């Protein structure tokens, strides 16, 4: 098991390096290949209002005239050991992990990401618990009551949840429950958990439910399909023939076999959300990574965009690693792969 984990860790580190190389190439190499100049790339660091002389000076200080491999090596060195950025009158040190320095806000990107990550983490974890528990529970009940009124109603709601875009359900939820019925907190009212845990949960309740509806629908349909397939297996009939209680047959034997694809998509979905739930954070005006990335794109602030991209890639790779380890725990045969 230890050998398996070490192999997966090394593979994850290699994948992160590849992702960083591809991401860096998208932002710096591809534009050069299609005709962009170092000055054009530098404008993404200083904004649209900078003078031509300022842009050229920034391009020189950031090394955009150097070969691509030299620029990428400097980027990796900044992530591992930090980097110095000249702002004109002074030199700012960007502590590791340094994903860049925003000349618009005059701050390194990493501290800004850390400031907004608790919001995204709170949103993702809360919604994930709701959609996982509700989606799996509804899927199991629908499979056990196949063709019933509950099954048809649940799958109808699941279909609506998958089909409706999150920005529409989010805005409609705000209109009805926050500004109409005054049951939930209005948009933009996020309270940190260390300030007031009760207000923290209250401010995130509607975003949790809205985001969970989208994912719970898919999990319910997938769990139902898995349970219908698993409950017809020979070992399920054998378990019933041995006199096991139906609850034990369903939870210990049937559900365990149906949860394998759920574990896979749950890890990937959670990893993606930890990189920023863009539409949900925008709809509810939450100051998380997703809204931070949208603002960075609007301001043409390249270091922020790259920082969020790398953080999102990190969580996706880590989610894959955790899923692989869970597979090895559930099925020892996976460790041989």
C-alpha cells in the first residue's frame, strides 16, 4: 500500500509540473506563436491604461524578451523559492509559492488567493455534503422503488436540476427566498466562520442548496442506475438467500458496489469546485476564487488568472490522488496497476 501511494504521489507531482508547463505555454508561448510581442504580453500585467514606455520597461523587468524555457524556469523557481519584482522605486519580494505579482493591486497573487479561498472552501464543502447525502439517498430509494410515484417524481426533479443553469436557479432563488420571502440571506452577505458561525451558515445556506441541486440531480441518477444493476447480481441473491436483513443487503452489499463511480466523480467535482465555483459565486456575490478569477479577466490581470488556474489544477490533481487511494482501500487489486 505504501509503495502504491508513493507511486501515485510521484505521478501527481509530475502531472502538476506538466500542467504548469501547459498553463505557462498557453499564456506566454501561444501568444508569441500567433504574433504577440513581449510588450503585448506585458500589458496584461500593467492594465490597459499604462504608457508604451511603462509597458516596455515592465516587459524587460519581467524577462519577456528571454527564451520561453528561461521564462518557465524562472516561474518554477518562483513557485518553489519565491521571486523579486521591481515596481519602480522599490523591489517587492514574493514569498513561495509565488504564482506572480499583480502590478494593478501592487500585491503578490498568492496572499490574495489565500484571502478568498475560505469562501470557496466553505461553499464547496457545504454543497458537497448536501449533494452527496441527498443525491445518494434519493438514488437508492428510487432504485428500490422502481416505477413508483416517488421514483418518477425524483427523477423528474433530477432532470430539471441537471438541465437548469446555475446562474438562473441562483438568481431565481435569491428573488424568491431572499428578497421575496426573506427566509435566506441576500446576495453578498457572506460572514466568515471565525466571526460568527451561525451567520456564516445562514449566509451560505441558499448558495449551498442551489449548487447542491445541480450536482445532487446527477448523483441521484447515477446512484439509481448503479443500484439497479447491482441489486440484480448473483451475490445479492445469495446474501438474501442466507437470510440477511434487507437493510444489510442494500447498504453493505448493494450500495457498496454502486458507489465506485460516485467516488470517482465526487473527487473530480469537489476538486473543480475548490478551484472556484465561478457561476455560483458570481450569482450570489461571494468573494471567492471564482469571482476573483472573473474580476482578473475583466481587469486583464494575467498573474491573477494564472494563479487561480494553477490552484484549480492542484486541487483536481489532488482529488485524483485521493480517489486512487480510496480505490486501493476498497479494492486491493487496484494496487497492482
